[in-house]
C-alpha cells in the first residue's frame, strides 16, 4: 500500500477518462513540433509550450540522459497450418534461435504448432513460461534449420553469433514495427524511421522510449551549444513495461525484468553534474528506471544487468532532477512513476488538464516536462 498525505493510493486512483480522439495515431512532424506541458513541481504552475522550447529551461552544466536502445521489428505476422492468421511478438532472445515471446491466438497455438511468416521463416511455438509468455523458436530455411535445441550446448561462440545474425536478418526482413495496439492501423515504412529516436543504436526493444521521439539532431545540437552535456544509457524496453496493473494493491504488482547498461563514462558525467550543483535530466521513464537502478550510496554506479524496479508513490526518485515524458495510459505503471516524481494530486490534475486542452496521448503523442 502507498500513501500521499496520509491517503492510501490504489490502482483505481490512477484512472482517468480519455476520449478516443485524444490518442495519437500519427507522429507530429517535425519531431520537435509536438506540444510540451511544463509542470513546475514546487509551485504546481503549468505552462503550455512547444517541445523545441525545451532549450529555454536548460542551464549550462546540466546533463541530458537518453536511452539509446533501438526498436526491433519484433512483430511477426503469419499463418497457422489451417491458413488462419497468427501473430508472434518477440520479447527477448534466449540463444539457439529461441526467444521469449507472446503469441496470438494463444489458445490455438499449442506447443509444437508452427506459424509460417514467409517462405524463409517459420516460428515453432513452445511451452508457456508461467508469466503470460511462451518460448518460441525461429526456423530459417537457409540457416542451419536442421540443428535441434538439443545441440545448443555444443555451439561455439561463432555458432551463437551466426545464429543471432540469422535471427536479426530474418526479423529485419520479415518483421513489422511493433506499434502499440491502441494504434489501430498497420505499420508503414515511415514508422520504421519515426518509431525510433534519432540517437537509437543498440537493437533490443519491443517498444520505443517514446519521450525521446521528440528530439531532433538540431535540437540536440542547440542543447549542447547551451552547455548541456549528454549521458547515454541503455534499457531494452520489454512488454512488462506495459503490463496492466491487475491488482488493487500496488505492492502486489510484479514487473518483468528489462536489461540495462550504464557505462563508466556516463556514470562519471552524472556524478560530476550533481557535484557541481547542476541538474540531471532524464528523457523518458526508461531513463528514470535505469538511473534509479544504478544509484547507490549517493552515486551513479556503472554496470549492467536486469532490473524489475517498479517506481510508484511513496517512492521518491533520487537519481533524477528533471524528467521529459509522454502522456501515459490510465492505471499504468508509467503514470504511477510520474506520480512518484510530481505527486499524485498534481499528476492527475495535469492529466485532466491535458485532456481538456487537447493534448495528444501515448507513444506518438505530446510531451510533459517535470521541473
């Protein structure tokens, strides 16, 4: 159970009415032309700006933390043996062409069933994991399709690298951009570029770190010219980030693990920023979770691993000062993270105001700056 000013907060306290027309199905063009709600946490004052105005709030010496993950074309559309459609969403590679994934329709795709994605790629459905996902195996027509899972232990490093490369090639060729389900349209060639940040590097996410979608190379240059340093971190976004909170007591919700990495260089940059009295800006909830996962004993610690941190009131984030984020789903863990930063009362006030003022919500929507 959590509390704000003595009141217990439960999942229902993070609900709000959102008209369907407020959900953005296309991205703003150019990227930095989206709207920006500026929320002053100390006074509760709210401003309505444009995203490129972000530079006005930066002070020389501040540090911008961005998540450099790149979105995988993780959505595989195919056919069952019966000819009926099927879908596989790849979540995490496990080696030997095996992945943790989600399948649709789950009740029809029993272990051993096969989904044909293309003449070159089929997917064999395996056992359930116990957390709503399945183990699936990619079968390539042109890459060692005859080697079974039992041979995995005999793989050399070169074999493993070749397997991973074959998977990556097939996914890029046959996969689709995993647009969120509330964007009720097929992905397009434009999405392959627009659903990536301009600084995306390491492929591994099944969803974009969407607060970063608003940045352009020009805006990043303006921030640098004003004296803002940049610290790159990595968190591969998994489906667990968007897992619905199905319990009333927030303490009972369990997040799926997501892999993160913070370099020694980035940790040193952030330590120096704080030591000089400047602000650490986190771009997106993924950067917030990464920084909070690497914070220990008053310092940023370099390292990598898996995190399942769930940030919600009354947790008080320690590793971030200012946050850029999008507008999130009702009752979501992302909205709860924002409330941990700004307080539940101010957060919900800002969200209701955003609805009234016509802000665009979710992945392709507008942004919020928490000062």
